[in-house]
């Protein structure tokens, strides 16, 4: 059987055949992400409200008026429990509080899908 029977490229010149390979999944993902970013460009400067909620509590107004420096409010979360991250009053993620250059920040650990909220 000869190489022409197998439909192989001629490599006698020492070079590899020019083969156009398809995009890898990572390349396809980057192209898709760039397209989405370009489509969203008109809304990049629209302001949104972001809230990181570390916990909640309910107290009476009289107790609220008594609060001062050093007062402690008991919240409905435990230490180390994930915090809720809201965008425009909609729960979109959960995360952890972090310190960044002597400031508090939030790192997202879980994205909430519509059905999970």
C-alpha cells in the first residue's frame, strides 16, 4: 500500500502540512466572551446598587435609639457563614468577607442562578 492510497500529505520537503485546526474550547469561550462584552458595551456605564449583607436582625425602635459606640447587635448568621450579595435588590451571589489593603472587600464564592434565589 502506498502513501497515496492512504491519502497522506507529502512531507518530502521537510515541512509539516498546513492544517487549519478548529478552535479549542478555551479559544471558543474567549471569542464568545469577547462578543458578549462587545454587545453589552452600551450598558457598561449604567450604575447598579451592590449590597453585601453579612446578616440581619429585628429590633424595636426603643432598642435602636439606645445603640451607641461599642453596642453589639446579634445577627442571624454564624461566624464564617457565607454572606449574601445583592445587585439591584436581587440575590446574585454568596461570598466571603476579605481584607484588601486595610479595607473590607467581598470575594464571590457562589453564583446564584435564578431558580436558586
